[in-house]
C-alpha cells in the first residue's frame, strides 16, 4: 500500500514523478505529495488531501524544477488522510517517502521528542526523517551511512526512499518488507514501488531484494545489504509495453479487465496444454516430487482466497488430494498441524500481500514438502520466496477489484489439479474432457460477455438496495462469496454469501421483498437441491435473481428474474459464472456513481498487515 516514486536525472523530473504517481494510484489514493530539488539546492514540496489529480492541479503553473525528487500516493495507516500526514516528510534537510509500518514508532517518537524534535504529523514516517536527521547531526556521514546506521533501530516493514536536499545527487532506497524496483536509464535513474510507474521512462529494471539498500545517482547504482556489504543484483529487461496500462475504449480498468478474460485465459493456457496433456515442466521439478504430494494447504486473502476455496472441491473430487484453504491472516497466527507431504500453495494476484507473504515465510519453519506460488506478478516477493511458482498470464490488473486474475488463478489451479490427478491415476478420458473444457472456456466467456446488456438492465434494480444475499452450492458457494465480495467492494452495498443449504439455519430471517437474493444455479447435480432452497425464499416473499443455464426450466415471475446464460461444461462453470457477477457489480457501481477502479478505503496491493 502507498505508492512511491523517486528520480535523479539531468532534466526536470517533476512531470515524470506526477505521471508515475498516477500509475501507482492503485496502491493508495487518499492523499499525495511530492518534493523536488533543483541543481542549486532549491527545494519545493507540495502535498494535498485527495487524489494525484489534485496534486497535479496544485502544482500546475508553479514552474516546479527538480533534478532529483520523491513523490508518494498514500493509503493511511498512522494518522488520518490529511495534508499534514501526506508524504514526503521532512526533517530540516532530510526528505523521506515511506510505504509500510513502523511498529516501534511510538517509542521512537518519545525519544525524538525528548531530543527536541517537533512532529508536525501523526505518521510513523516522520519518525524516520527525524531519526536520520539526528544520526546525521550526531555522527555526520553520507546519506547511505546514516541510513545503514538507522535501519537497526526501526522495527516493522518499510520501503523507503530518502534524499538530502543539501546534496541533490543521491537517492537512498531501502527494501525491508515492501517492494521497490529501480528503473535504469541513461544518465538518469528512478525508483518506485512498482515498475508500472516507470514503464514510460525505463525498460530495464533491478528488483531490490529483501534487506537491500540502494544508493542511486544519475550514473551509478550501488546496492548493499543491511550490513553495508555490496551485493549484485541482475538488471532485467522488461517486455511490458507502456500502452497496455491504458483503458483503450473502455470506461474503466475494471471493465477492460472483465472483457480481457478470454485472452487472459488463453495466455495462461498457452504452452501448458500439450497433446491433450497438462505440461507443467516449467515448475522444474521431477515427477517424483509431484507424486509425493499428499495434501495441499492453500493460503490467500480476499478474492484469491475465494479461488482457493473453489479449487478445494477440484483437488479433492478429481485429484483425490485432500486440500485445506485458509485466510492467510488467520493461518499465520494460529498453531496449525502440517499434514504429511503437504504442499503449501500461496495464491496472490500481486504477490505482495503482507499476510500471505508472512504466512509463506512462516511455513518455511514447518515441514511442508515445499511451497508453490500462483501469482500474476513474476518478480513479486511471493514468487521469489516460494520454492516453485506458476504465473497467471493475465497482464497487469489495475482495477482494485480482482477480475481477470481470479479467472486465471482458477485456470492455473485446474491445470494443477489435472497434473496431480494424472499422477494419482485420474482416468485419461476425464483428463481429456477437462482439458477440452478449459480450452473452450475463452469462447464460452465471450458468449457470456455478450449478455452484458441484459445484466446492465438487471443492475438497475439494485439502485435503492442496501443489502444483498448471494447463494450457491458446492463449488459455486465460493463463487457466491466472490460475487458478494465484488458487489460490496465496488458498489458499497452490504452483501453476504451463504451456502444455499444454510439458509434455514439463520439467514432466512432476512428474507423479504426488499432483500435481493442472487442465486448461482448452474445445471449440475445440485440443481434439484438448490431449487428447494429457492422455494424456501420464494414462499417467504423473497426477491430472486437466478443466474442459470439456458436448459434449466426456471420461469420468470414478478419476484423471480431469470438470467439465462449459455451452456458451459460443469467443471469450468465456477469460472464462467463469475463473469456475470463481475458485470453485475460493475453496472451496479456505475448506477451508484461509485469510483469503480479505486473504491473507497481500499488499495490494490495490500502490503500492510
Ligand atoms: O494480491 P492478492 O491476490 O494477494 O490480494 C488479495 C486481496 O487483497 C484481493 O484479492 C482483494 O480482495 C481484491 N481487491 C478483491 O477484488
């Protein structure tokens, strides 16, 4: 959370910082700021409450010149969103931007106050600025030296970038718990929380590793560990194009990303389905290792957790492998038992989710057979810290609501199920049928996307609603959960999901003609059971929206709307049924005039606990 960008160059970098910030806004958007210093040490700082656009407006016509600078878009952790709490924070000549949390900030604050420091903000970040300043005053030394001396005093997770306005040629960046990437230019260098911010100005990147401290000038990048010893890091060329982050003809990133799902799934499948078999050679392990796996332990948060829940049905029913799925923030703080030959699977779009990363790190202390990341970001922490990884090839996802990364996560999970199933004696014909179903999925999704007008129409019914209930059975219960999460996240309508069989154990009390109940009703072996649950709602005057197959015999009535969807194979139905629910949330949020891509209080990459 929070987006950082820094630059040191021989040209004015103000615009680069502001444009970079716009691309980092998905990481936090409650306030923004920048500080630039020109060649002569003249310094300017601007901060404002609200989005980066406000900062852009505030700095317009100010003729800001900076050859070195830092900028930040904030997701508040310590201190309310406000101008004074916005970064960069300053201690006389030391300027700091920070992503993460300082756990011992209260103690440090007290100590600094007793040394005569005055705090102008409520943030933990200001502590870093003053600490560096104090170190400098007490012992002197270069910016790098004082940073290295200060790090051991700070507990917590932090990606920080620091500059000293008296020496406007050097930036120092530290990665402890929060990602930072250096963009390498010619006679200029940059640093940011995500390479996305730097795509228009660099195509070669160094991903800092945990504990790295980088000293960055126009023509040199030196990287050290926290002990101050030099370390080598590879420079990697990026093939990501600047353009792919634009909205194209769509109104919102979320809309674009929903529509990209057929292609994202095709890309995710490419090279992995060969001769009617799943080929996961990229894992680089031998069959013997895969054959040993006797249990899967999935850890994840949010939407990624929901995809893990779907896969549990698949692992157990198709691959005969017991599977447990747990929210990472719960897993990491309880005493768990590791099953024999258990593979830990970390699911994450961003690969930076703090709780998932911490749970992955914790798992290394236990006797899991290994760890596997399923992730959309190749150079992310979760990928780098897992023994094995499989990437979802969705392309960058910018909308805060996960859409295409959910469907591609499920695609990868299903491939893994087939692979492990095949080693566990899964019938060849069953394997082929599933593979055929996955390969047909992009086409099926195209067909469901073509129903978007119908879903837009239904969304109008939700304009005045404050609550909604989503129900499903079997592997569609997690899809109901995902539908509810999406609706609450972007429309702010309170939504809950229930396993349909649970209704009579409590939630039926909520049913009246004002409570919309969204039913995920694919044409599968549980449909008869689900119909009984639908009747329970109907006879109590409930308002039903049934997402179902064109071949089921539901009839539209005044309090029961049927959303007939094209045929889909049962195995891939959970992925397929997610799409209309994404569209429903999207259109409801439009009607309610919500900020679709940046819903309130949220951020795309949750790098704090
Ligand atoms: O990057 P991750 O998949 O680890 O993120 C986990 C959640 O924060 C994320 O899925 C969140 O729930 C989404 N915004 C939901 O749309």
